[in-house]
């Protein structure tokens, strides 16, 4: 992820936008429940503005939030960081937390999909292994691709969400361009009206279920559970892929 993709309108709108677009999925409650089951300490890769991590820290569990975006970390700090939460700017492929080990490492809301090539994916999984306590748990989620949409001609931008930002009704539009050979989506977001205006482009690698299983096996994870949603429903294509992995 060269540069800071979240600098600009996406970071400013992030909490209000995903309160509408993501909170209904139940992902934050899922990861909070997992922290209660597994215990701490907890490391979140790609912690962003703390949408998932702050509710976990509220349990009193020692937490570390890692993110490559200084803009997103600044937004999290502005909320007030509890004493049991430490924030670190760094990349999930290479961050070194000084030999600390975590009972739970999480990578919510498709942050793993910012890893666009196999070397960065394997480097991240190796880094997770280094930071997991013996018997620790790694949990993350991605989307399973919708094949009909990938095969269709590229669409013009479409309205994806309407939400309130600073008391003003704001709209987010999105345009998606797939690179089928590289399994990468280039997604451009545009915000209206003027107070939330601007565009941001991000790239996301899509994964197929058994591709993920192969990557995790190469990284030494031998105990996998894969769900189709944050209510732990059975996995099905073209929905959420929620992975809980453990290594010896």
C-alpha cells in the first residue's frame, strides 16, 4: 500500500459511512465476542479508526492497534485512547513488536485484501505467526467474489450509501474496475456534497476460499474454521468469508 490511501475524504467520512454500511454485518460484535472467548492480549492489524478495536479495549483487555495509515490513527487518537490500548504505525507484513506475543490477532473488514501479491500475503501470515502466543488464534475476514459481476463489462459509478456527516446528508458513489488476471479490484469512491467531496481509489485483492486455505497451510496454520458470516453460519460462495485459524 504505497502512500496513505485513506488520507482525504474516506478517512473523514469513515465512521459515519461504515456505521451504515458495515456495522449491520455484526463484525465488530463477532470480534469482541472472540476476544472474550480467547482472552488477550489482542493485536489488530489494520485497526483504522478503532471501529472494531475500541469495543474490545472497553473490555479491559490489553490491546495493540497497528495501521499503516497515519491519517486513520490520528482519527482514532482523536476519540481518546484508553490506557490499555497502544497504537503503532506500521505495515502488517513487517511490523516488529519487540517479541510480544498475543493470544488473539485479528485483521477485520477485509484489511488482508490490501495485500495485493503472494509475497506480501505470506509475509503477513509469517508475521502473524511470530506474534501469536502458543495456541493463539488468528481471525480475519474477506469477501468471496461475485463471479457474474467480475465477468460483466465495467459499470459506471453507482450510489452505494447515504449517511449523515456533520449533520449533512452525504452520498458515497463507487466505481469498480476488475483486473481479472491479477485478481485485483480498483475501487474509486466519490463523496457528495461539497463538504464531503473528493475521490479516493483503493485496490483490493480478491481471494477464493481454497486459495486462502492453501496460503494458510503454507504459513503453518493447521487448524482452520471458515464461516460464511459473523453469525458463524456455514460458508457459501459470494458472501463473507470469516476465518478462524490456529497454529501449533
